[in-house]
C-alpha cells in the first residue's frame, strides 16, 4: 500500500487533525464512505473504533452530523429554487426527498415540549407553474 498523505491515517492511530478533517467533510455533506475511500483517511472500521473509544471524537462527530443535516437542508432549497417547469417535478421531488430522508436521520429527535417543530414539503405538478 502506498504511503498515506497523512502519517498514521491508514494504520489506525487516533489523530485529532484527521478526526477534524473527517468531521469537516461530514459537515460539508460528504458521506463517511466517500471520506474513507480517500487513501489519506482511515478505514471506516477505524473511525467506528475511534467513535467507540474517544468521547471527544464522538462529540465532534455528532456535531458534524448535525451540520450535515443543515447542509442537506440548504441543498433542498437550492434544488427547489432551480425548478423551471413541470417536467422537472418528479426528478426534483426525488432529489429533495432523498436529502430529507438522510437529514432526518442525521438530526437527533426534538422534544416537542421544548418548542420543536416539524416541516413537511409537498410538491405537486401544479407547483411547477410557480
């Protein structure tokens, strides 16, 4: 195996710098699978071991996953704003729903008693004329 760009990344030793890079990429909307496909990054199993063994990394990771949900929400708005006609509606709906599905799993549940709210988006062919 070629030498990784970040020393120790593929060997599995915890590195705060690598952990922060992983979390930055997660927050930007990249999947853990895509991040770990980079030869300079640790294997997914290593990341999961870090999560199990390192409370600081668990906190950083959880924050990054929440930020990823916000990134997906911003993408949903961009996708919706780019809709140009009725023919786009099925593809736009699919792209938006896929992102909403992932985003709901990245955000922890909100206790409704604490003032949380739910947002639902429904797109119909009539909306394409707007």
